[in-house]
């Protein structure tokens, strides 16, 4: 009888401890989701849509040129180009670059009002100087309609979207209704888009935050669209922040475009932007494109735990416990703490200078 009592008592203790452990386990907060950025981007040739304003800064032209060089190397398939601003020559300028690189039939869609509208130092000059066949402004296909048509034809979970300008088109895409046999925009994006790479934001400190003191035009020009797109997007987002590739970063390229032929439209875009000889400019859009195609590689690292808490005024903080599937890129440093800016610039210059495929 004593043995039975002893066993019963021990069994009760085990049950009590087990119950406490289970309760404690249930009480623990869930681990925030994280993105395996290395697995998500760069593992296979990307099917990519390039969304650009193609009017405010010359790096939009440089990034599209680099994208074509990567396509020449078999690293990416450019399935569409869309412009997010209303400049009537933005779409034609993109078509010029596509045509120069031997891909004149890439679908191009242009923005519809309401959308950002501002002057350009180079879009008109590039469009007027070189051959292309895309009509100007709203005579060209609608960017959102192009998104819907192109996405509907792609395998599920296969498309990379990279935005290097305003998020106007994406915000509109998400709220498009179902049409014919096609689903609504939100469902279409969820089905077809693997990842959105968004050039924008300043990820300063840890946890990162952006108080807009460094500027953040890709977020602030169309605040309503930015807020809607980022807060409602249903698939992973990776941000290429300004501190790692834009004005605060110290990484530049463009001056070596003086080495390419004078009739190269990307060189001309930089010359028009600077009002003379091509000069170095930040590499925001170029870096975002390279990451979108090649992934982290040896150039970058990523913060992949947590997500952005974005405010309607475009300030934000990075919430380490956030539950959205988001990440942002980080500079890579050597053992002495020096950033690998030279390596990033070398890759960009090599791609900028490669002759087009004949």
C-alpha cells in the first residue's frame, strides 16, 4: 500500500509539473515571423516587373540599364515596366532604354491620375532623341491594367516586383475588383507575387526608425498610396533603405558612363540630369535592382525579424515583435568594421559599362 501511495504521489507531482510547463509554454508570446531573404531572392532567374517614376532622378535610367544587362546574362526575365508618375515622357524614356537593349516589346504601362506629377531633367530629352514606339502619357497602356494582365499569366508565387519610385500603381492594383475570370487585385497579388522589393525608407538605429530628417521621397510624394500599399501588401516586402544605397550611404556611380558610346541612352540621361558630363550619383535604384535579381550575395545582409510600423505621415519604427513578413537590407562590413562600399560600386560599374548584347 505504501508503494502505491508513493507512486500515486509521484504521479501527481509529475502531472502538476507537466501542467505548469504546458501553461508556461502557452503563455509565451509567439515568435515573430521572419523572412529567409537568402532563399527568397536570388536563387533562380527572377520574373521581374520594374516600377519606376523615370523622371525625378537619373538613377531610374541607370537601374533599367543594369536590369537589361542582367537579362543579357540570363539572370532575369523582365516581364513588364510600369511608370508611377504622370510625366508624359516617362514611359517613352523607359521604352527607349528597352529598345536600345533589344527588348522593344516589353509591356509598358503608365500611371493614371491621381498620381505624382513633376518635371524631369532628362525624360523628355531621352524620349525625343532615341527611337521608341510607346505613345506619350495616358495614350499608353494603363499601368494597373498591365499589372493585372501580366501577373495573371505568370506561375503562382513567381513574380518579383521592384519599386524604385512612388507606390501609386501598387496601391491602385490592390483595390481593383475582380474582372471576368480574374480575381480582385489583392487576391491576384497574393497568388502571383513572390516578393516586393521596395526602394525607400531610412532604417537608422536598432530598432530602426525614420523621422524623415534624411528625406524619403519614395514614401512622401504619394503618402496615401505608400501607406495603403505597405500596410495592406499580402506577400513579403524587402526594403532597400536610403542609408545603404542612397544619398546618406556614400555609395555612388555614374561618372564612368563617360566611357560608353555617346549614343547610349543611360549616359544621355545622366548627362541631361547633370546638365553636361555624366557624374557620380547615388545608387539607390541600381542597388535595389541588383538585389532583386541576385539576392544578398556578398554585398549585403538583412534584418529579417519584425516589421515596419508605418504612420500616415510616413515616419516609422521597426517593431522587432511585428507580425508582418518584412525585412530590410543592411550594409556588409569587413573584420575591421569598414563597409564594403567599394565592392558594391565595382559591381554596379561593371554592369553599367557592359555593352548591350548584339
